[in-house]
C-alpha cells in the first residue's frame, strides 16, 4: 500500500467543517477513482495532516487524472477557507505540501 501525508495549516475550530467536506466527498465514487483505500485527517496545534492510503503506488497518477473532475475542483475550493499552505511562498500544488517518509516498519505476517 502507498501512503501520502500532506501537511498544512488549519484553524483548530475548523476540524468539524473540514471533516464534513471530506465525508461528503468520500461518499462519492471519487475515492475509488483515485485509488484511495483510506483517508485520515489529524490536527495538532494549528497544523493539519492528511494521511491518504492507496491501493498501489500509482495513487499520485490517479490523483493527477482526478484533478479536473468537478468534484475534486469543488472540494479544493471548499477547503480554502479552512486550510492554508504550510509555506505559501513555495506552495504550487499539493505535492509541495507532502511530507517525505524517512522510515517505515511493518509487522511481519
């Protein structure tokens, strides 16, 4: 399974609104189209963490394809009042907000 972690800034009081937007988005077929297996959202002291697990390593490619879907465009716009780039000076796309995994451990079967 492939995972991505997006880091951004979020007003702590916005977590309910953000969760509602993703609840509606994830009720559509969009997660399936993007290959999303699981989405988890976390907040810590004004930071927002969006952990997304994919069926395979091509999740990034599927998201690129989904970016033009009106539902993807809409959630991106709807999140703007609540989520802002961690570093607005360098942000151009979600890829600029993705954390880099530097260690991974999994239990053996």
